[in-house]
């Protein structure tokens, strides 16, 4: 009313009147904390009559709660990914799948968003934005990379026809970072961990017959590549077919040759097995296990933990195996076996070639001491070491 004196209060329930900002308005000078309030204005006329008007309001400056609950993060082979999220009740949600500049639009639902058009390979960001009833925003995001290309994979070494080697060794090359699994089977794959990241071997002699070596590589996006090589094991000695025609009675003229020794010869140069590391409270940590041998020599390593019969089935007690074929560098490093071993663990290294006497080395881990080492010769077709020939 014209001429009335006005007073104002912004409070939580108990008026605290004071001068209004002007005769017709009031502005809160200091920011209010989040909560419920009442604005009151009191008018007093010249006769002392009073009137009070009130208006309740709430201050809410907090962003709405928002989180991404599922969906790809990092590499994925899903070109139409879906995401699930949780937003504060009553909030309006918008979504964007982009490559750096959000372009918000309606989400598939209040809690999900699904990409319906396949995305080309590349890196993307999923954004979800929630807006509550008073206009506060919250944004969360998740970066992912679409990769639908299978990893590179090739078999570089190993028999591809008939072989008399019933414990063949295979070598392969897989894309860096891919996980590999191997199978030597007769038609039905039975994948297991490969002997190493670049090789595999038949650790038990194969019966005569047809086989397939398979290696499967899975990259970090989940893409899979499989390479195969078929071979046949035939260890039976070859005998002439009685029905076959007789060979030419006139032998070819050949220069005289030196008689073949009756006993197999040593690999030359003879293999060198090296092991190094540090002692630990329970045994030793092996940092280097390497073998230097002539090119083409086969190397197999078996690590047998010191475990009681009652614990043989535990993961810590499984026998670790690795295999390789010596290549141009004349040496092989078994990095996958560089780890800590408890006292009593036995490491056996066998190096050989089918027509030569190889090397058998056995290390036994002993707590507080250097590993006990035994070096012997490995005769062709033998699995255990023996004394080297005296000559």
C-alpha cells in the first residue's frame, strides 16, 4: 500500500525481519546454502496495521547423481555397443556417441543407450548428460575404441607333411599384445595355453596318425584369428613294397665317402645353458634362463614345483613347460619362466637334435644357497640324462 513501511525476511521458519532492498523488491545478498526457505514481506501502514505475505522456495545447486554402469571401455569389437547408466530420479537424460565433440540427443531409454548404426573403426566417447528440475547438469563419459580387425597370426615353424618326430615343435608369430592358445588334435580343437608366446610343442609323444596344430590369437578387442597346420606322425621304419619293381641293378657312381660312425656324435658346439638370479627368503628368483646351441636344435624346459601330493592339483603346483627351436641367433631366452621359485623346485633343460647327442641340465632350487646344478649328456630318443661318451 502506498505509504506503508516494508520489512523483509528470508529464513528457514523463524522470521528475521530487516529492511528490504527497495520499496518493491528484495535481493539476497549472500549465497544461500542448499535447503528450504520462506521469503516474507511485512507492510505496516501509518495507523500501525500490518500485513504479511509469504512465499516458500528451495535452493538446489547440486548436480544430479549420474553414473555409467556398463558398456565398452577401451578396445571392443562391438560396432553397435550399448550402455547402461543410472541418473537421479526425475532428471532428464541426453546421450551422445562422438569423437570429441558431444552432439546430445535423446537416449534410447531413461537408463540405456544403444548405437543402432555400426560405427567405423576408431576411438569414440560416450557421453550422458542429466538435467534435474532446477536446471543443474551432470555429465559422465566413457572412451572406447572400435576394432573389428582380427589380429595378425602366422605359423612359421613345424612339420607340415609326414614327420618321424612324435614330439614336434611349432613356432608362430602373433600380433603384439594378443593372447595365444594352442591345440594339437585330430580334428576337434582342445585349446590350452601355448608353451610360450611364440612357440608350442607336443610334450608327450604322439601316436602315429594325422594331426592338426592350431594356434588361436585373441586381441585386446576380442577379435580372434586362427592359423592351422596339418601333419602326419609316422615313426614306423620304411620297408620296401614286395610288389614294387626292383631297383636299377646298376648303382650310380658316387665318390668315396668317409664311413659313418656307428655311434651318434655330440652336438657341436655343445649347448651352453645359463641361469642367473637372486636368492630369496623361500628360494630363488630366476631372472635369466637362456640356452646357446647350434641352429636347429630343439629345446624343452620343464619346471616342477616342490609340492606335496595333497596339493598337486593347485595352480601353484602345476608343472610349467616351454619349448623352442634355436634360430639364427644361436640362442633362446625363456622370459616366461623368469619368476620366483620355492626351495625344492626342479628345472630341467633338454637340448638335442634327432641325430646328435644333446645336453641334459637339471637345477634344484635350495633355500639360502645357489641352485644345485647337474649337467649330463642326452642320447637320441632319451628323456633323461646320462654320462657323456668317454671319447
